[in-house]
């Protein structure tokens, strides 16, 4: 019996190995970079919650709560800017901070600017 297909033993194993290496690399990079955005969204959620209940709290109380939460999330406390006013009456809470990531073949500093705004 003559086979029309040449012997391809090993090629599927090599292709699988290449895909596994690429998947592991994507997971490694994604875990480190994704952690930055996870912390950003945690802080943004805290800022939105403080803005939601701002009519019952002073700016100083909001500031101290956010500093404590940011310190536990980020290990640093960015400068929070709180502004009340406008038409209609609103509260705006803003911050800016940076996080750096150093990975093989990749080094970058992310500058993040969370902002929460709610009506009073």
C-alpha cells in the first residue's frame, strides 16, 4: 500500500509547543500589565462611591478616606482633587498617578488619571 501523505511526525508537536510558549508569554505579560489596570479600576470604583455619597460628607472626609484606600491598593496615595459646583451642582474627584512595569523586552510607565463625577 502506497501512502500519498509524507511522514509528518513531530510537526504537530512543534506547533503545539510554539503555541504553548506564546500563550505562556501572553499570560505572563498580561498578568503584570493587567494588574495595573485592575488597581486603577479598584481606585476608580472607590472614587465613584465617595462621589455618590458626597452630599453627606465633607471634602476633607472624602480626601482622607480616598488616601487610605489608595494607600492600601497602590502602596502610594496620589493627590486627589475634589471640586464641587457647576450647573447643575456636581462633585468631581480626580487623581493622577503613574505605575511602571519592567518585563523582559518591555519597560513602560503608565500614567493613569481616574475621574469620578456625580450630581449632588
